[in-house]
């Protein structure tokens, strides 16, 4: 292959991931309230030399579908239970030595100082292994949990997110690299001339600063984003160094890849310094027939209503008002527009009803399922790299943690044998694993 493949593992700190069938699957480990569970996944991925482990997050029990939390709790959908992933990745620092640890935090419900401080802390304690998945949040239920009557409108959420990262960059830059002295003989702890108030005054934030955490090993977290609307893709192109994508269609992934890389160039950035990670769900067997049996067992456990509950949560639109036997309607949603577009495109392209889309969403939120032997799965992943659909892949386990073990003990050695994936880490930080240059603390200019 002409360029190295990147691999990341996807988790939510709870009973499901993209797969809503996972908590019902006989091979899944349901010890998601135990630290040992997450340590086991992290060690598995680190042995396989993954770039990072990524935690998504949901800030509310879903209630958009029929305005009720009973079904999400009964069916165990995404968001029905979720531990705080920031606490989880902090706990994983001592269980790993090189694996990157990425967490989702919202710019809509937190403050720049809070996030800048906590992630700088984790970057110090992990010796430079933290990443931040920047989200603007999805739905009204989350707004209500944070004391807001209404969710901010889509573009206003992005306006706030732009200023949020500008302020966070200023805070991470408020300590010069050599500001911390710790000279016992002279009695100088830090050089005050090298620690700066930021005096940020904007539409959304007024922050004096400086941060009370010194410059961290990576200088700041690796910035991850998953923008799929036009505004979201511009945001990702301005800020992101890794982009998480969900799209089931090959032609759409290629179009997304070209579009985002072009937007990155338009912001004056190097497109090679932005890695695009489509999410995939692998089913690997000793034979293709065995892999397809694994896929069929998993997919049969998926419940259409669970999928529609999560689609409603992601898009902030109530799908209980439509007939399950009709196609997905053409509507404007206030939440994740890219995920809705993927669901509607499938409905049109594959002549799928809302019930069909709900079942597919429950199987994996429209993730492509990659099925076959280790060699066949490796072939497919390599093909997507070569056709410029991806720089790497977010591996989502259908039945964690066993599906991670299946992938790392079969597909990864096959990729390594072909020279498509590293046999060992070539650096110690998350930036090193992604092949990124030193972090820039000056916000990219707005267009």
C-alpha cells in the first residue's frame, strides 16, 4: 500500500456501541460497570498497536421517540446508560503505556476552561496520549439535563463551537513551554513572565485566564470531529486532525473524503494532516460461511424500535409519528443531519421502509459490516484505503470485547504481514501514532 493504515477502537461506556444487539448477544461481556472491562479492551487494542481507543458519549436517556424514556430503558438502547467517559479514560492511563485515549466532550454544555484544564491534566498524566472528540450535541433531552429550555439551533451551536475552540487554544497556549522552572535553589517555581492572561472576550465566552495547568506533552489534545452537514464539514476542516465518519455507501464515503480534504486545503491546512476514519463493524471467521453465521446471529437480535429510538435521539426528530411500513420521509432534522441523510439515502436506494431502516440502525447505526475471513476483511479495508474512502478505520465491535479480540488476533496480523499496518509503535504520543506534526496552538483563521 502507498500509505499506512490507521486503526482506532470505538466504545461507549455502557451496554451498547453502534450495535443495539450487543447487550443481548451471548458473546458480549456485560461487565460495563467494571473498570476491568475497559482495561481489557484497552490492553487488547494496545497489543495490536491501534492508534487510539475512542469513547463516544450521550448526555441523556433518549426520550425523543414518543416523548418517553420507558422504551429506551426497557430495550437498552444507546444512551439508556452511560458512564462519564472522561473518568474512564483517566482510569485507563495506568493500564496502558502507548495507546491513545480519546474522549467526547460537548462545546454546547461545558466551558472552555473546564475542558482545557481536564484534558491538559490527562495529557500530562498519560504522557501525551489524549484526544478530544469535539461535538455540539444532538438533542433536546441533553439541553434539558443542562438547565436549558431549548437546544441551540444547528448553526448557532457551531458558532459557539468555533469560539469554544479558539478560547481553548488560547488557554493551552497561556503557559510557555519553559514557564515551569521548579528551581529549588533560587526558590523560583514558575516564571511569571511566561504565563499569560488570555483576556478572551467574545459573543459566548469571557475568560481571563491563564490556565492553571502547565503546557502538556502534546501541547493540546488531538482534535477529532465528525461533521457531516456542510457547516459541520467546514468546522472539521478548520480544526480536526482525525475525522470520524459514518456512511454505509462506498460512493458517499469517496465523495465525503474528497469534499473534506478539499475543504481542509481551503483553510490553508495540509490534507495529509487530517485522517479520515469511517466506522466499520467486522465479522471475522475461519471461513466466510462462519463469518456470515456470526453476522446473521447478531443482526437477527436487532430490534427495529430500538433503532428508531436512537435515530430519533441522533436527529432530534420523533419517528413514532410515521407508519413503519412507509419509506423514510423527506424532512429537516435539527440534530445529526449526516446520519439522517445516510438513513434516508438507504431508504430510497434500497427501497427500505422505516421499519427496515430501524432494524438496520439497531444493527449498527448504518455502519458498513465487513464480513469474511481475515484475508477477505483485510482485502476490503485495503481497497477502501486505495480508493480514497479512508485513511484508517474506527473498528466498532458487534459484541464487545470478543469482537475486538477476533479482529486483533486475525485481521491485524494479516495486515501486518502485508505491510499495511504497523508492527510496533514508532512513537509514544497519540500524535506520533497518527503521523501528525507538532501541535499548533494558534487557531486556524476563519474563512
